[in-house]
C-alpha cells in the first residue's frame, strides 16, 4: 500500500494486448485473454488500495473496425468475464456501471451488462465502470442530442446550455471526473476516451503492455500522479475533484 493519499477515480486505457502476444509468437486472442487476468488483478488491487472508482476502456466504438474474429474474441471474453467473475465482484462489494452505446450491442451482451449493474446496484465498495462500445465524441454527441431535444420541446433556451449542463447529460453524470488516467503500452494519446471528463485529469503513460500490468504497476503510476501538482487552472495546488 503506498504511503500517501490515493486518487478517488482512476481510469485505464488497457493497451498492448496484441503487441504482448506478438512478442511471444502467440495469437492476439491470447493477449486479450491475459489482459482479462491483468484486469482481475487490477480490480482487486484497486479495491484493496481504497480507490473509489475504476473506469476501464474495454471496447471502443472504433474497435468494430477490427477483424470479425477478434471482435468475436473480445465479446466472448466480456461474456465470460461477467459470467465467471460477477459473483466474486458482488461478494467483494464491487458496484458495476457501464458507459457507452449499449443499444448497438448484441441483445445477449446487453442483458449481461444490465444483469451486472442490477445485481451490484446496492454495493458500496469499488465502483467498476466498464466503458464498452464507448467513444467520448459519441458520448458528447448523445448529450448534445438530448439537450437539442429539450430546446426543441421548449423546456430550455439555447442560452441555458452550460458546461455543467452538458456534463449532466453524459453517460455517468453522478461520477466525479477521473483524477488519474493511465495508458499502458507506451502510446501517449487518449484515443477518444473520456475527452470531456479528462479536462483536468493527470495523464500517466507507462511502457508496460496491459497483460503485464499488476498491483505494483498501479502503485508506480499512482506514485507518479503524486509527483504532479494539480492546479485546475488556478494557482494553488489541491487534490481530488
Ligand atoms: C488493447 O490492446 C486492448 C483492447 C482493444 C481491449 C481491452 C480488452 C481487454 C483487456 C480484455 C477484455 C476485457 C473485457 C472485460 C472485455 P490492443 O489489441 O489494441 O493491443 P495492440 O495495440 O498491442 O495491438
């Protein structure tokens, strides 16, 4: 356990499964399977470390452009993750939330995601936010469409639209913005992940491929976060959001 205050909300772009597999002469699917093991370890560590919210980028709105076999693999892994791990997550007090465009998903996957949310709804341990079929621009566009409908219905004026109002129309408006966003695999970009919510997040990029990520890697990223000075556009550093 690190000897300092830990961020309330950590979000992770789990990248590098394919490269991890290629480096070992294994199929990409094997990298994703090992990625699920890293996810299990990370969820457990996050809960034990006292992180309140962990958001994971599990399937992006752009991942549909991958080969059909890889999409099938990823959907299969999500199905198995929920079927095999939901009971344990629930037992450990984890509350599952899902963000992204779920109406475009296969009805069976949608049902599993809803089951996970419903079963764990009353839990008060770690909140695990699964970003699935998620893209930040699409999320912001959905919010804009909701606001446009309100204006069209005469329930608000265009001049009433504020940043707070847009934030309230996003997929999980009750959750605080991430304090820390970690991306594995050495890539240094957000790739359409939480673009609105990342306005003041600290970004930490680590060279580790996702399947090798573990508690120690999480602690190292949090230690880096603690070396940053968060000013939120002002002059005096403060922590949390
Ligand atoms: C990036 O690796 C990872 C993904 C596209 C998906 C992340 C998925 C998992 C960790 C496993 C699935 C978990 C659930 C709950 C569905 P990449 O394939 O982009 O790696 P590369 O950039 O090295 O090719």
